[in-house]
């Protein structure tokens, strides 16, 4: 979900110097229209609990990188056929979904990504994209502009590439400059903290660079293989809070949530995965989230309002120590209602082990 928790506002990436270009005017117009659609999305979410607010869809599981901490990619999968992706978007639209976020793997490896984004927008849904940014060029950014993309997010893990991650400021800085120059959509740069990150000061450098380019900035905590919390060191905690402050965060409840995560304390919240948030894998199955694949693993075609209703009231035992922030953001809309008293669906199969599937082929 695209709530700006730690960054400048939607108009924040207007350059402050130089002549106003066509890109700047388009960016401002689109930010205004996006703002109206986002308020509509929030109003719809407050008025009814019977539709998904945010669905993540995976058009390709393959990635051009191989970050050591990641369990969401492989090196061999083919793209999901575009016709099938469009069908899934139509199905999500029929369920009343208000945001669709395209994730992966690396979604820019899907050659018809523009068609997928276009269909999301045609169905009146807000379109987001999470990418590692490596494949961005001015031409690709122009294609994303034309397709109507609303939000793009890149996570940057360090300043210099290392054996854990190549998502580095050194490699991606040129891409950030390109986005600042050409993107008509909102761009957020997420810096990360947690045990896989060698130098926590890098997160500060990434956040400062993003803000200096007029992009927005958030900070996340890398979770373990089951989406669970690992306590931050004292210095990491200081940096976490500093980046949140830099971003002029304004959502008090979410800030409190994030602060507790940074301090290693459990959160008391109601995870609405399977209801207000859906994760649709490359095989078209609905899962709770990227870290709980296999639950409930029901084909999207067979997912009904009854499933949404069931999961809205289903208690998720992994919630107190969860760090999956997009699901936590979605949960804010309903935090004051709908106590969860139901037992979870029996999992269809164990948690998906992506790399082990390679050996099976
Ligand atoms: S770029 Fe993203 S999907 Fe690819 S390996 Fe790294 S974290 Fe995983
Ligand atoms: S609490 Fe929800 S979002 Fe977090 S790991 Fe569990 S199912 Fe996923």
C-alpha cells in the first residue's frame, strides 16, 4: 500500500530550480488526480470491509539479481502469459480491489508489463510497481508514464555492493537521477536496516540522497525467512528513528507501529491478510503474504467474498512479530473494528521453497 510514511508529499519531487518543464507539469497534474483517487480508495475502505484494499501480483518469479536474504525469486521461471495476468486483474477488479502492486522477482523482466499496468488503470485501480531498478532507462520510464503507473518503489540496501546485495546506491544512483528527471509517477526509495545489512549508516545515506533528488523516502526492517522480527542494535534503532523524522512522517499510529518494530517489541494488531491484502503468486494462488506462501493457497478464480469475509476475522498467530509493512499499512484502515476470533484455513501445502523447485526441474 502506498502511504507516504517517511517522505516528502506527493508533489515533493518537483524540482525547485530551473524552468518548469512539461514533465514537471504532467507530474503535478497526475499527483493531483492520484490524490483524489487515493482519498476515494480510503473512503471506500472505511465504508466497507468487503473488498481487498491492496493485492500484490507476481508477473514473473525470475530475478536478474540474487540477494542473499531473499526468498522471493528464482533464476529460471518464465513470465506469466500476459492474457493470464489480465484475467487475474479482471478477477481482482471484480472483487473490488482498490490498489494492485506488481512485484516479483523482477517485474521489469516481463516484456508486456505496460499492458498489465494499463489494464489495472483501465479497471479504475491504483497501479504500483516494486522493482530493483536495474533495468530502468529513460525509454522504459517513458513507457511506464504512458501506461499510467501511479507509484514505483525501489529498495536500496547499501552504498557499495557486497556479497549480500547488489542493490546499492553506487549502482543505482544514475537510475534515481533518471527517475527524478523523467518519471511522471510517484517514486519512493526504501532504505533498509537489519542483520543482513553490514553498515547501518548506509540507510541514512540512501534516505538523504533520495530526498535531495525530490523523491520520497521510507525505511524498512529486513525480516527473516518467515516475515518475523529481528531486534535492531541501538545504533540501528537511532538511524531508523532519524530517517522517520527526516521524512516528516504524519501517520501517528503507523509510526508507533514502526517504532516498536525497531525496538524489537511485539505489536498488537489485526493482520487482515487474505482479506484486505492478497498476495497472488505466479501460479495464480492467493496467499496471506510473501512470507506466508502456502496459506491459504486457494486459486484466485475460486476466491470469493466468503473467503474475504472469513480471513477478515481470522487471527494470524504470526502477527505480533511481523515486519511486513505493506500489510500493516492496510490494517490501519480497520484497526478499530472487527475483532479476529476465527481459526485459519488449513494450509494446502507447506510454505513454498522457491530455490528447491529449481532442483525438481
Ligand atoms: S532484487 Fe528483489 S526479488 Fe531480486 S533477489 Fe533481490 S530482493 Fe529478491
Ligand atoms: S502477520 Fe500477516 S503479513 Fe505478517 S507474516 Fe503473518 S500473515 Fe504475513
